C-alpha cells in the first residue's frame, strides 16, 4: 500500500510506503524440510550427531558442482572461512597482506591474529571494489597475499588482479561472502584465486543458518591444508589417519568445524541460490532502468559482470541537492524504504584498527563513494511494487531537496 503526498515523512507527512518491505524468509519450507530430514536421519542413526558427516559431505559436494569443480570444506562461521583460507596459504610470518578498505572486520582480524601485516588498498573511483591499479599501488617486496573482496555482490575484474598478483609471486584469497554465485567472464567468483572464503551466515544469499562459512579451492593440495587448518591440524584425507591419535597431526590449528544440521539448511539454500540471484537481479535491473529515466539526482551503481546482489548502492549527485547526502538518504528511509544511509564498513573509520594499520593508509576513493551514496537493501522477494515505491520515495525526496 502506497501513499504519496508532497510533505516528506521526516517533516510529518505520510510515507510513500505504509507497510514493511518484504522480509526474506531465508529459512523457508525447503530449509525446514532439509533440517527435519537431517534431524530424523540422526534420530534413527546409531551414531550420535557428529560433524564432517553425511550432510556436510552433501553440502560441500553440491557446492563444488555449483562452482564447476574443485574442493570445499564447510566451517562454523564466515570469519572462520577467511581465517582457515588465510592460514592455508602458509605465508611468511610478518609479511604483508593487502586488503580492500571496504570490508567486514573478520578478514582484518584474521590477518592480525595470524601474524601478518595488513596493508589497506583503496577502492576504484566510484566504487566499493578494488581494481588492479589499486592493488598494484600497495604492493611491496614484502607482500605475500591479497584478500580480494567482492563487495556488494559485484565481481571484481578478478582475472586481471590474479594475473598481476601471480606475476609477482603473490597469492590471492577471494572473499566471496557478499557475492556467492556472481560470475566474471563465464566463471564463478572464487574460482580465480588460490583459495576462496564465503560466509553463509543468515543474512547472506547462501545461508546455512545463523552462522557458517565455506572454504573452497580448485587444487587438492591447498584444499588438504585447509582441511587441516579447519580441524586442529588433522590430515583427514589420509586413509591411515586415526582420529583418536593426535600424534600425527601436522601443525597447531584450531577447531572451526560446523555441524550437520547447519549443513542441511545450507544444502536447501544452495539449491535455490540461482533462483535467489535471478530474482534479486530482476529487481536491480528494473530499478536501474526506472531510476535512470525518471530521476535527475540519483542513479543505481552499475555492477560489473553478472552480480549476485547483496545490497544496491544508489549514487546521489551532490551538486543537484540542497542538503547533505545523509539527510537525503534518511528522508528516503523515512518514506518506508529499507536502506543503510551511511555504510560503516570502511576500515579507516574503526578506531580499534588504526594502531595496526600502516601510517600511509588512506582510502579517499572509498570515502568519496560512501559520502555520495546510500545502500538499498534487497532480497529475492522484492518485486515490481518495491521498485515502484522506491522510485516514488526517491522522487518525492528529490523534489523537496533538488537545487
């Protein structure tokens, strides 16, 4: 149900949208059925509920098929997937790991806990994602790896980045947490680098319950090391390994195992991931076309490749409005449109992190993009009504604040 009067909701007027935006219902009927199937399976089994068993194997096998081949291990959290993948790269202690300045805190914290030096790369102009130029600008003779973050559901130009990295002996960990299933030049993100990490927590497009993650590799050797990094250094791929005898464990590592019930949920979510992406992309495409033709102030960020939309940045032409961007975004939000008015996932804004960053850390491109945009939330249940209401809300606010 929509209303559209000239008085903005932040000024006491009726909002454009008077009902909540659609909830995602990520835990749907198929997830419930899969969870109950797993519960019944172990209720009937003589084995107590384990880990690394039937449903994790099925989840990982189907994920590998989705990716077009390779190897996968499910872990307990998204941060665990990055931590395990980074440890599996076996980098020299004290070496530098380049990281995008727009990122969750998990990758930064993983770099620090594993004894590496984080070096922050700026994003490309007008984007939350890096390009090869920003990566190269931060490389030194101490650089051992890059954590390449596919932010907002957009695929990086990852082939160029990996080629440049490998030419200098630098390893690449792809963080696909916000972009599972996104495609660049015919291949899924995660298949380009040396190893990949994906969060499957409840807000992600691919989810395995409250929390979770997947470590993925195209090569068996690094996958095997990741397996050991995920479970106390155990060489689980060896036929002669005795799980009750830790004397043959390879190296110190933590226990990042996930559980069978979470993997059962993830299995159902994975089976509808392509449909999830397609439905989100339809909303993105429709909104982009409408906003381009109807707005004088706002445009939807143009995603590269085939995205797996996680959120939708809307860029505001600051020269054409008479208020700060955040005032504009807050006004759109007050009209009943779910959004984040000011993205907080910029490393240089985190006071706790600053003492750990090099003195020359600066991300002016990322800051400029954040300060001239807001992020619309999106899920697979958004449709034509949500496009209409979002356009109406933006145009209503635009009419009030346009110069």
